């Protein structure tokens, strides 16, 4: 009896047919991708990098994001993967600045940032007010396109959500955990460089209002209160403006903030979890 079962298997293997191991063969489904396993890209260009990982509480350098290495086994910049800074396009930047001004943003274009491994921003912007009456704190370093996505999200999603809160509530500030920082995704010692490394990402920590207490990003699944409703609304709307949205529930490193970035992917795919 056993021989009868073995024979077809041998025939299948000799024909190059892949046999299932245990259970059904998994199918590729981009919607099931995890943050660490996002869509591969067609070309290794800066704007084509997949999403990134997350939030150090402060700005830093590639080495500051790494675990403390042993002296004998210290990683040098050349041990880390590289990423390419997008080249500045002055026409696009002028258009972007005009759009930011229209939304009431207050910003300063700063000197280029150039770090090792391709990290940096050719045209970094410090945003003091992201839209009229809404401060962005602490100091930020973002590409203009990232700042514009943030301004549009604030204007069309966050401000209306704040207005819908009970009472007479107005959004006055957004606090972030990090913008530009040269490091790997999720602060891991190996892997790909984060979108934070080229100014494409921001980690949103909490919101301040006139007329009520601040609302911080936290795991709120099932709380059934107005704060959960607010967080769901602003997180859902973020995917209209950003191509990566990660937060509580995505993985353990995003439990207390929303990671938003403008990474470009094949086919315009958005990774919103
Ligand atoms: Zn992040």
C-alpha cells in the first residue's frame, strides 16, 4: 500500500512539480504583507524604496540607531545598506512651497543634509506650522513633498475630525516623534534603510486642541470611546495622502505612533494597516 503512494510522488518530483508541504501552498497577496516584508520594487531608485520602519524618539544618525556594538565587531558605515537621496527639483519645490503657503503653513528651507550611506535631504524643510493655526512640534526636517502630504492630511482629515469631537474643539498642534533620521527600518541592526533616512517619513505621536485634552496615538481597539473614533478617522484618512500608514496593531514597534511616509511603490500600491 505504501509503495503505491510513494510512486506518484517520485514521478511528480522527477517532473519538477513542487509538492505541497503541510496544507495549501501560500499565495502571494500584497494586502497580507507585513511592514517588514513590503512589495519589492522594480528599480533601486530612491523614490522607489518600499516603506520604512519606525520611531526613534529623537533625531539621530545611522550609528545612533544601532544597538551598541562590541568593539571588535563594530559596524562601519560601509556595513550598512545604502539609500539614495532624491535630487532636488527647483520647479517642483517652488510649486510645493506655494501649496504649503496656501494652506497656511509656516516653514523654512534649510541647508542640505548629507550623511553616510546615502542618508540625507537635499532640500530639507523645517515646518513650524503645518496649516493655519496648527503647530508642528518639535523641530522637523522633511522633504517638501512629505510636508505637503502632512499639510493636506491635516487640512482635509484631522481638522474636520477635531471639529466633529464633542464641544467646541479646534486642532492647535501635532506632535511627532521623529522626522529625518538616518537608520534602518524599525531600528533593527539589519535590513533596509528607513524612509526616515531621506526625509520621506514622520511619526505622529499626539494631537493638541483648544477646548479639550490632547489625544495620543495608542492601542485603542475596542475602547468604544470618542478617542478611538478620532484615531480611526485620522488613520483611515491618512492613506489618502500617504502611501504607508502603520500604527497600533501593525506590529510592536508602532504601538504608540502613526508612521506615515510617501514611499513610491510599483503600481502605486499603498501599504495602509
Ligand atoms: Zn516611522
